[in-house]
C-alpha cells in the first residue's frame, strides 16, 4: 500500500514539473516548483531560522546591507523574487541564502569584512545561489525531501513550515563544489554591473580560509564554502585573466 502511495505521489510530482530557461545558468531547466512555491518554501525556512537565531537590530547595520542588496538586486538575472537581507547575531564567519531571495549574513562575517566591496561580494555570491536556484535543485534531487515537496503541493505552506527541520536546512545550505564556483561566477558579474570591485571577493575568501583553519565552532554545519583555495584561484582567473603563482602553490598544498 505504502509503495503504491509513494509511486502515485512521485507521478503527481513529475506532472507538476516546470520547464524554464534560466538566465543565470544559461540553460533550459526542469524544476518541480515554480517561483510561487519556491517563495513559500523560502518563507517557511526563514521563519524556522529566525525562531532559532537572533537578528541584529542595529539600524545602521541593516541599512548598510540593504543598500548593497538594492544595487545588486537591480542587476540580478532573476527579477521574479523580492530579495531580502538580514544579519544574524552570531559569531560565525559566513553567509547563507534560502529559496525565494532570503539572504542572511552572520555578524561574525560582517565584523571581518573591511569595506563594502567585500560585503557586496558576499551578498552577490548568495544572490547567485538564488538566481541559479541551487537550493531547489539540490532538494528536489533528494528522495526524502521530494515527499515533503509533494506534501506541500497537497496541503499548502503550513505543512512545509511544520516539515522543515535542521536536516533539511542543512541540505539547503550544503552546496556542491560546482554550485560554489557558479555562484562565484555570478557574483563577479553582479558586483561589476552594480559598480563594486569584484576583487573584494578574493579577500573575503582569504578570511574564510583563515577561519576554516581554526577550531570548528558549534554552527559548523553552516560552513557552506569549503574550497577557498580553489575558489580564489578560479576568481583570480576570471577577474584578472590569470592564476597567481601563489594560487598554484595553495592548490598543491591543499591536495
């Protein structure tokens, strides 16, 4: 009985697929959900995240990240979502994004960046994950989460909110190596178009590399950027047209 039920749900899910051309990835893509459902899922996870972590209320801090987001949003490949950015009051040196345009910067990272070019690179990278729909693609590839997605189709947002837990949140944030490189490529595109210096991203990755060398903190499952040396080399090649010799040495040393 259960096997037939699951099969029926999977068939229903496939019938609801949406095919679209993604300007960010330059590919025709097949997705289980359209933008409306993606936004609802993002809202549900955002709600859970903000239940567990305190937001920074400082007005100047929030106006700073919002001003940067506004410039980047204007040049992003996706204009079918409303992007939001919030600062989590945690010492973790990182940032994350959720489906539907929800972006979170950790205070620990905000305290480390030295200028707006670097912060813009961080936010642009997370926008890249949203425009490429990395989180949605990763989760729809998961069999267990496919059932949750189908349940959401049948019962609406409340079921999504109830069903999303730490396991699925981790799945959203555990981007692949290829996804990270693609988000970096898009971040270079968006920062340049918005008038920021994309080389700020390189310094941010150096900071992340330094932090990764330290003892893991309690929020280590938010470490969604595990390849700093390779990403720095790829960024140098994309931005400057060549890989630095130091990049080559770092790549050899990380093998």
